[in-house]
C-alpha cells in the first residue's frame, strides 16, 4: 500500500487566491450587516455562512445521504441560531441541546439510508459539520452589547487578516512545508498570527477603549493563531477532496468554487467560541 501524500489537482494559485478573496467577503458580510441592521443583520450574516458551509461541506466531503445531510445541517443551523436569539438571556451552553439532538438526527438519517456503506466516515463528516455550524452561532452572542459588538469587530478583522495573509504568503513561499502535499508553510502561519495581532491592536484603538493595547494584542494573537491552525486543517480537506487519484477531473462531483467557503468558514467557526471566551476573561 502506497504511503505517498495525495497530490491535489489544484495549482497553488487555485488553492490560495479564491480563499483569500472569500475571507475578505465573509468578514465584510459579518462586519457590514450588523453595522447596517444591528442584531438582525448579524443573524442574517451568520445564517448565510452556516448554510453555505453546510452545502459546501456535504458536496466536498461526499457525505452519503446527500439530501438528508443537507436537511440535518440546515435544521441544526436554524435551531442553533434560534437557541441564542429567542431567550432573553441566552448562554453558549444552550447549544449543547442543539448538538445533542442533531447528533441523534445524524445517526437516524445515516441508519435509514440504503445502501449503508461508508457509515463511519459519513457519521464523522456529519458530526463535524454540526459542531462547526453550532460554533458559528456563537457569533450571535458577541453583539448583544456595545462592548461586545466592538470586540466582535476587532476579532473578525484579526481572523480575516490572518486568513488572507496566510494564503497570500503561502502562495509565494509555502516553506518550510508543514505537511506533504499541502501547500502551507510555517512562514505563512507565523506571519498570519503576527498580522492578525497587529490589526487587532489598530482596530481596538480605532473603535474605542473597549480593549487596551496589551489585551487587544493577546486577543488578536490568540484568534489569529486559531484561524491559522484551522486554516491548515481546511487545506488538508481541500487537498484530500481534490486528490488526483480520487476521480477524473471531468467527473468531479463539485465545483472548485465551493472550496473557499470551507477554507474560510471552518476557521471562523473555530474562532467564534474562542472570541466569546476571551470576551469573558479579558
């Protein structure tokens, strides 16, 4: 059995540039709609990103039971958002019920489909989708106060900067390579964290005194680090989904334009609970 790393059909340009562009668009959506429409705009932006992630995740991972997986993912997104919007005093723990019920729904959906091949892989894919969708909902808790909105702005700008810088640097210099076959390098990861921390300091100074320089530096560095690490994981997913040995290019089951959604939405999802935790501690 060969142990060689998979080779992606994507060029370095195709792997990095669309993701960098989508990172800018996603952050603009998550920042712009709340500025225009308040908490309603935040809900709309989060829901758009959640539903986009569900669709693209099911397509890219090839989860068995396509329609059922979409239904479970979309239902989890709506339920997670409602769990944090309807109560007067919502808490992050309210999402545990959504994840628990969603897990049962995934198990039932996968057990009912025929034929029942790749069951374990499909369950794993669906559960990770549920966790990511629920994590994105945590962004709704950030904008319930003025200070929370300002901190959300700082964090989102740091995350977006880390993703963009990481992809742009790795396009030019993916060295030293962090994994065989994956076009991500240590230089890009380090610069992404530094850039995210620097942007957080600048943004905190512009939006008010909600965070001093030291706390904003820690805030930006932590979320940028999480974004950079999860961005590497997303690149693993993309390389695996576009491996040359999987299927001929003309028979690919999804458009390449869905890949940037995963490369951006997963890091944002990973950062959302972290930002909430930092808001409570810093």
